[in-house]
């Protein structure tokens, strides 16, 4: 179902069956119309594909536009009510708004790790995999690819074997709106993928594995939940990191690219953003990091 049509159906139900007041309906209509407009700019028109990333970016945009905390809180309520309805009506497979929260004052984007923290994270995972345990070797490949190619978790777990070009060091990724793109990965990720394919995947493969690149402990395609739990656990244990999920690695990759001088449009293409406006969110993080570095390092800051 188209996202816009789903909103219309949802609002009609609120009006006709639940007897919501005109004021409440008007507030929900305004909030969800803004969400639909934001999603359409990104090329996301399928209600079933609405995800937490889009909802968070939508709220963040409102926060940066100076919306009051009460307005942001109402938007969270509107979005969560709508996404819950999508699941109950069988339109969406899971509730994208279940973990949606009002942005804290001054919040920019999900946490960005420093280069030293990324090195520490990867060094720790490589150490755990040094004995050749298949799951540990797989976990190294997961984190290396998430960071190297700035992938969404859904894109990572959706990869098949023939989506990996080991010679060219590229991945064929199916992103939002079923849009395909090719993204590169560097030599550390290439080594991790090679080791996984050579030693770990053969140990995990079963009859149910099919063509899936990344496998769970029972041989099926790895789930998004498993990746979320892996990344959340590792980041919790990383000194100075705090709680965060897989999307923090995507934000980290984008920010490190911009810090290193990458062109914004190249980062847009890597991330699979339909609009450059969305990619520009990352420039705020990069600017804040520059400002903080200046404050700490310049004698007349």
C-alpha cells in the first residue's frame, strides 16, 4: 500500500470508528502529512518499507528546524500510533515506531565513534576470532562491512553470495525503494570477507542457507535482530561509547568520510540517499567535531 493512501485510511478509521475529536485528527493529519512529504523526498512511498531510520531522521529534521519539544513529542505519538496501525492491519511486517523516542534537546544524530574507537572495536573482534570460531569470524565480517560500506542492517543481511565481487571489492546492494547500487569496501573488509567465506561460512552452512551471504548459527539467513544485538553488545562494552545500535556505524562511516574530505555527493551515492538534503545531516556532525577540535586545540579558541 502506498504510504499516502495508508495515512488516509488510518485517519478515516480514527474519524469514523474511534470518534477522535476534530482537533486530534487535525494534529495527526498535519504530522503524518509532513512525514509522508519527508519520505517521498527520499523516494520512499511504500508503507510497508517505512522504517525506524526514516522516522528518526524526520524527527531530527524537525528538531533542527526549531520545533518545540511538545510538538516533537506529539509527532512521536502520531508516528507510533500510525505504525502500530500498519502492523495491526497487516500492511507492515513490523512496527517501525516501537523504539521511536523524542529527540533530546541539542541532539544531532545517533552516536558517531572516533577513529580510535573504531580501531578498538575491530581489534577486539579480531582478537576474539583469532581461534577460528565461525561465529566470531562472521562477526568480524559483519562489523567490517557495516563500517566499510556504510550499510543499513537490512541491506547487509539481504546480501547474497553473488552480490559480492571479491576481485573488484564491491557489493551490489538493494536499498530502500528496491533501488540497487554498487558500493566499495576496503582491504580490511576484503580480508574479513575472504576469511569468512573460506573458513566460517562452510562451517555454518546447512540445507536452509540458500544463497545468503551471512548465516546465523543454525545456518539460515542472518536476521536484522541478530545484527542489532551483536552491535549493541559490542558498543556497550567499548570504552567511551555508550548504548548505540548498528546505525551508529553507518553514521560513523559517513562522518569519517566527510572528515577525510570526501565530496558530499559521493557520500550521498554510497549511502543510497535519494536526496542530498538527507546526506547534509552528516555535515552537522562533521562541523560539530571540527568546532570541538578547534576549541580543544587552538590556543585562542
